[in-house]
C-alpha cells in the first residue's frame, strides 16, 4: 500500500531538523509497505522516500552521478580483466 505524507517539523525526527538540510517544512515523504505475500521471510518491509528540492536536490544529484560513474568504471575494469 503506497501513501504520501507531509513532513511536520519535529515529528518523527526526534525534534531534529538538521538531518533534512535544504528541505522545506512542507516537504513530502512517500511511504510504501510491502504486502505480506511479497515479504522476504515474512519480515515487515517499508520504504520511505524523502523528496528533496532546491539546493539539497542538486547536492544529491551530484553525489549520485559520481557514484554511478564509479560503478560503471568498476564494471568496465572487471569486464576487461576477464580472459
């Protein structure tokens, strides 16, 4: 079951907002609970995705691009090393 919720300052964050730099107080969170029949070993699985905007989103994009390039370079090296 997917749902969206608004992030409220101080709620669910232990009254800490410093772990959400660059996100407005009206940011959004997308939550998704995996149904029982799709859970690995029956454990409860929940995904929570925070939507970043502005400066924070640009920082995340740059970091993700760097990691993707590193993975692609590693994959190429592994492929070339095979006989």
